[in-house]
């Protein structure tokens, strides 16, 4: 079955097995089902895949005090929809393997191996504050890990991923450095936020000043444009891997660090960016099933303790249907 038809079948499967299915949904589904023989065949394959998967072992990295991984039973009235299209005799085995791989990538996988070296880390949805050896304080946001390198001559932190707010103890003799991606943020005493999304790093200054520079090795093969910038309060810098340029802009520092108060503030942001941000705070995935809804602009404040209710509330303000397939999968579909 081709990819587009597979997605249609999976979307209908999600709607029909949702606890919010309506009579109109069922009628529209029956019409789609009889419209073409391939529709019925595609839907049957989705049903067969689900029936054949059975229980899936929880692939998330176990916590220190956790018991061995438990099975994730299929919740009543909810279904996990793998949206894959493969041909051949190994279709079902390959689909099941890809599903397990998707779970592994979502909840740790390769990153888990890298983060084993971290001195401090947080799980998705967790935030906490730690005191560093020099008296500086760092507030780790969700799904964050960092490594410390302190001695009598230097203070250095490597942010392996995630986000952290630094309140640095003043010490002119030992500059404080935060390495994230292929760049370095250097200060002597100030307050600033560093967010490493993988594809880019953003540094936002709240007080004092910081110097942001790219590692010399990263810029050696690229003509230098702006390899070093100095930021003041209310300014932010952003850089990407293997690019010499460091972009600067005015920033709303309170919006940037609103996560410290358990909130996220969004001002006229595409829903795609909003969902990508929310995914950092919960296990599993939130899937936008339609490009039009992904481009819809969103302004609002979201309570990090109530992410799922906030997702449900999107139905009141946007032309969207929110379907909770399981605790680990939410689908957002366009309506109308």
C-alpha cells in the first residue's frame, strides 16, 4: 500500500477507535471505506497489524530504582498507529521491528548511551536545581544532561543536550564556560539560559554579559563571518553545527526562562514549533497529521503540569481534533 493511502487508513483507524468518535465520523468513515477497494484493503492491513503486535515491552531507559521493564498493554479504546508502508513477505515483522525502533529512539536509544557520562541529568518532565563546586547554581530543565570539569584553574560545563539556566558565581580569575554543540559561552559572573535543540543552540542573557564563540575547529573549514559575539541582558545568540556565523537578536528573557516557573509562553508561533517544544516535556510523541494545522499560529501560556489538558484545549481555539492514542502517543488532526 502506498504511503498516502496508509496514512489515510491509519487516520481513520485513529478516529474510529477514539473515545471521541461521533456519528458523523462513522458515517464519513463508511463512505471512505466503500469508495475504493484499496481503501478497505488498506484499513484491513492496519487492523491486522494492530492485532498482531500484541503487547510491546516498555523500551524507556529504566530509572535507578525501577523494576525490570514492564509490558505496555494496549489501552482499551485506544490504538497505536504505525504509519509505515512496506511490501513483501516480511511486511509484518519489519513493521513490528520499526515500531520497536521508534519507541527506542523516542525514549532514549542512542542518546541514552551518550548521556551515561553525565554528572547531572533530568528525565522528560523533570526540572531541578544543583549547586556547582564553585558556588554557582544551575537549574536543569526537562530531559537535560551536563558534565562538569572544575579545577583550580578553570570552570567548565558541557551541556550534552536539553536546557539549563546558569547563575554563575563571580570569579574573574576563572572564567565560567558552557560548551554546547560546537560553541562555547564564556562569563565571569552572570545569569543566562542555554538551550541545545540539537539542530541549533540558543543563548539568552538575563543579567550581566556573556561572550559566545564557535570552537576554532568547527570554523576552520568555513570562511569566518561572526565567530564571536558579546551579549547584554535582553539579547540572544543562536548558532548551528558546522557553521561559523552566530546570529544575534533581541529576546524576551522572561519568555525564554518561563519554564523555571512551570509555564511556557508562546507568542504568534507556528503550532509545529509549539508541539516540538511540548514534546520535550512528556514521554512519547505528539504527531501533527496535517500540514495546514502545523502552520497555524498560536499564542498562549501553557502550564507544564497540565500539558495534556492544554492539548485538548486546542480543539476550542483551532480547527483541530486531538486524539490520545495512548499515554505515549497523541495525534492532532485538522477538521473542517
